[in-house]
């Protein structure tokens, strides 16, 4: 007994893009939670101060900070040099006024979204902005880190970190930018999840599924 | 020859040169110490501790002692700009004169508005004479910010009505080295805080020479005297950090050497002033300690003869040695992540503007959408 498939599927996101997406999501989640503790230590002190609460939370924050830095670098690399040009194609749309109008109208429940690559122009610009925000929060994070550990990698980063600190007007400025940028990620995440689900419903495709399995399904 | 040996020789040669110069007063440092009942032993201990503070090896302590005795050979001109004199006060106002204040007295102070007897035309003449007589070899110390708006007319000093801006530019020309004493001279301080109507600036922003910045409101007497000693000994500037502060004093954050650091790492925080945590010496981070963002040696050197410093006394660091600290570190009793954007009402105003603005955009978008939206039955 054979079933004929009712849907066709196309590969949207390569495994590398999907893996790094979820690494990034995981590190953002943990960094936001541990970051809020570092900003305002909300946990009650343990019975014994042999338990170094702040140290352990800082440890997690640093490790996942390095992960986010690594993913940010890899994603910049993949965008330019990845095998599939599905992301790069979207630049055509960004440069076309018509594409902007089509996408904005489609977001206002009017018409369909046609695009050359995988992203619409507004979506692409938002992702580009969040990538640069990630770069900036990683750099400010590394500057703060160079003040935490003075040997090894931290020590090697000291001179550039001191230079950046001077450009930004002091370590307090570095710290407060690092803090404000966290909110950019929180607000982005809410809108990002909403838009992924909404566009899947509105345009009848599997946008959320495709970042998990990689495939988009269409009815035959 | 290794670097330390070379530095030692350099210091030795410099002090031999200074010894040839005429002493300012017949009073030697030894006499002054005797008058104040400071023993030779105290003096050697002081020399050793200054040596350690400057991150020099112990053999240099004989050089430090020699430099202290020869301090009256280096002419020092001390100018007061837009300031409160707190930096001078912190150095000179001690109930028992210790070696730090004594050195300050012993150094060849050619002009200091707070300490000199002269006034009016005579004071002006002293300044002009000192700048002329010691041209190219005097040490210039500046206290206070330089107002620059309206061509500097917000600050005029002396009977001739020169602006601070004129005086500082003139004095800087003939200086062998320039030290900004305190946060105002270094970064503008409270005069330069928002909205800064006089456009007050740090000394280094109005002249084009290297300036040593000794941040602090006030800087500790140790950092002032240590910088003087370094210059007397070697005739050059010490290694400087990103904001031109001496690395031996401002190389580490307050947080790095804080005696309460263990409490921080353990997650033990004072929740409010006077609670049990405060009594047990818990970390003051949640009450706004800015030690993590401030470079200074307060935890190790302390103030008032090594007696105490803010965190030991139970209040967090307010970051007074950092650039723009009045704006950046406020609120002083809240962590940075909890600071208000402005005052309470102004912050409410900003938040309100964002909420109402977003609402207007939302209503607008909905209205536009309902024009384009296709009817339901389609």
C-alpha cells in the first residue's frame, strides 16, 4: 500500500545555519539570565561563603559569552563565504524600493511576499542590525572580561580593551552600553518569535519548522 | 644592564645634577623632620613604602630618600582653576604633619595661591617671575577645570583679570612636566557635569602637551606625592594608562583589590544600609558601589595616613577618579543597571513618550492596514 506525498519540500537552511542559530539562541537565553544577575544580584546568599555564587554565575556568563562571540564570527563568515547564496540573494531585495513596498504591504495584510532570497528587506536589515549589535555586545563584553582576568587570553586583550575603554569614555560607559544592548536582544527575540509564527500562519509555510528541520513544505 | 639597573643609574645621575642646584631655603628636610619629631627610621620606612607603591624594587628606597631631601631643588608652580581647593586641603590639612605633607612643604613651591603669603599685584609678580626664572624646568601642577565658553571668561584670576584659559596656556609653555591634580583638572569634574554651561574641560583638552592625570575627588596624598617623587627622581613621566594616569596608582580597579571582594564572589550583598550584611562587611555592589568601573589604589593605599577609605567606612565607591563620573556614576547608591535616565519625573516623561509614541504608531498602522485589508469574505 503506497501513499503519494501531498506536499513537496525544499531545503531552506543548511545544517550549519540551523546549528548556529540554536547555539546563538541558547547563549542569548543564558547570557540574559546570568547578565541580569550580574547587573542586580537577585539570589539570596548561601549559608556558607564557600559557595561562590557570583563566581559561578559569572563563569556561565563568560563561557556563553565566548560561545556567542564564536557564533557571531562564524555567522559573519558564513554570510559572505557560505556555499548557499540564499542569504546573500536578499541584498537584491534590500536595494529595491519595490521589494520594500511589497514586504511592508504584506505585513499590513495586503498581498503576498515575493522575495529573491530567504529574507524580506525589512527582515534582512533587522538581522543585519542584530548581527552588528551582537558584535558590539561581544566587544564590550570582552573589554569587561579583560578587567576580570589578567592572564592568558584576558591579558592578551588588555591593550586593545584599554584603547576601546578610552574611546568609550571609561569602563562605566562600556558597562552601561553592554547593559542597554541586552534589551535590544530581548525586544528583538519577542518580535522575532512573533513574526516567525505569524508569517507561517499568514503565508501558509513552515517558517518555524525550517529553522529546526531545514525544510519548507508546500502543498502539491 | 637590565632595565632596573639602567633606571637606577638614570635616577642617580638626575639626583647628582639636582644636588648641584641651589636649595630654596636653608632649612633641610632633616631639620624639618626633627622639628616635627619624625625620626630617621620613620623616614626610611616611608621611603621604602613609597618605593613599593611606585612598583620599584627595594634598592630604590635609598634613591627615594635622596629625592625627598632634594625636593627643594625642583621648582613647582601650583595653579588653581575652577575648583574647591579640596585637593590641596587633602594634602596639607593633617592634624599631625606626616612625611607626605612635609615633602609638599619642602618641595620648592614657587607659587600656590592657598599657601603663599603674597596677594594682589605681588602674587601676580611672583607667578610671572617664577615662570620666567625657571622657564623650561618647572613642574606645573594644576587643580581645577578650565572653563572655555565665551573665550574662558567664566574664570578670571588675579588683579590683571587674566582668564584661566590664558594662564594655563602660558604656564604650560614653559613647564617641564604638567600634572593635573584631581578629577576637575584631569577630566573637568563637577564643573563639566551636564549641562556644563561654562564648557569646563580638563587641562589636557586645552593644551597640546602630555599631562599626567591624577583622578580623584580628591586624589589620595600618596598619589600626589608619589608622582612628585617619581618626577624628582627620574625627571620624566611615569608609565601612563589609557587616560594618562600613572599605572602604578591607577593600574587596577578598586574592585580588584577590595577587601570585600570575597563577599562579592560569594554573592553576599548588603541590601540596605544598616542591615546585618552591612554589619558583617558584605559587598556594597547593590548599594551602588562603582569599584568595578574605577581604576585607583584606594583599597591598598587608603586615605589619611592609611587610616580608612570609603568602602572600609561602609559606603560604596562613587568612581570619583573616572572621567565624567558625576554623570556616568550617578545614582551613587544604585548599580549602573538600575540608574534612572535622568531625574524621577524626567525618566517618567521619557518612558511616557515612548509608550504614547508606540501607541500612536500602532493606531496609525492599524488605520492604514484597515484601508488596504481585503474584506473578510474573500
